[in-house]
């Protein structure tokens, strides 16, 4: 298993969805995405962070990052992270933006 607890972060940027995740030395990251009820698909192998997904605007995707060691064996994965409208705050708090 991985020598750390991975916690990805997802941001909506003008170009698409930006996914930030740690990649420890000796491991490779593969990014997986699910759009709605479709099947999961690997959209990037040996991905670097930050990763930009330009094809998912307006589709409320879900992501996870799977890590492989230098032999190609799966070493672990992150928790699911979703870009859903329900996750957005109902009102903005200007104090939290600084």
C-alpha cells in the first residue's frame, strides 16, 4: 500500500476541472473519470499534478487517482472526488476567500 494518505483536490477553472493530487517518489498516477452513470475510464496514465480535464465541463464528473509502483502493480487509490452542484456552497462567504 501507499506510504501516505492521498487526498486529491478538485477545482473548477475556466479551462475545465483541475485535479491536484500528491505523487510519491517511485509511484505513477493514473486518473480515472466517470461521467454520470457511464463506466469508469482511465483518462490519463502517468499523470502529473495538477491534471486538467478539459472534456468534462458541465457534466458533473467523478474522479479517483490510482497509483502503481515501478513494476506496474496497483499500490492504492484515492477516495472518490465529485464535481457535483450539491457540493457547491449555497452562498459565498467573502471572509473565506482570503
